[in-house]
């Protein structure tokens, strides 16, 4: 998963991944996020405990391993940043 650092419209695979992450937030964490650019932490949707659960859910759903030493909070500010 990489951050989308430009302002161009996402391609179909990026849009699909964003939709999957939004669904994960809703279905598994019971967090209702308006869109891919919604601030997760600043808005209060995600706190530190929910963040740990989010990392676990991302690992489970997408088969990625997130090393705690490598976590950059900026990459998890929004769904768009996660994808």
C-alpha cells in the first residue's frame, strides 16, 4: 500500500482499494468515514486503540505486514494516504 501523493483522480485499482479500506473501517471497526480524504485522527474517528485494531485488520484483510518501527502516522491520516 502506497500513498497517493498527487491530485489526479485515482485509477480503478486505487479506487477499489480505497473502497475496501472504507468498508473495513465500517464493517470491522464500526467507524463511519465520509470519504477517502477525511482526516481519521484529527476528526476523532480513530484513536490510538482503534489505530492498533486498524493495523491488525489491514494485515488480515490485505495480507500485508506492518512493522511497528516503520509506522509513519502521516501515512494513516486518511484512507487516501493508506492506499
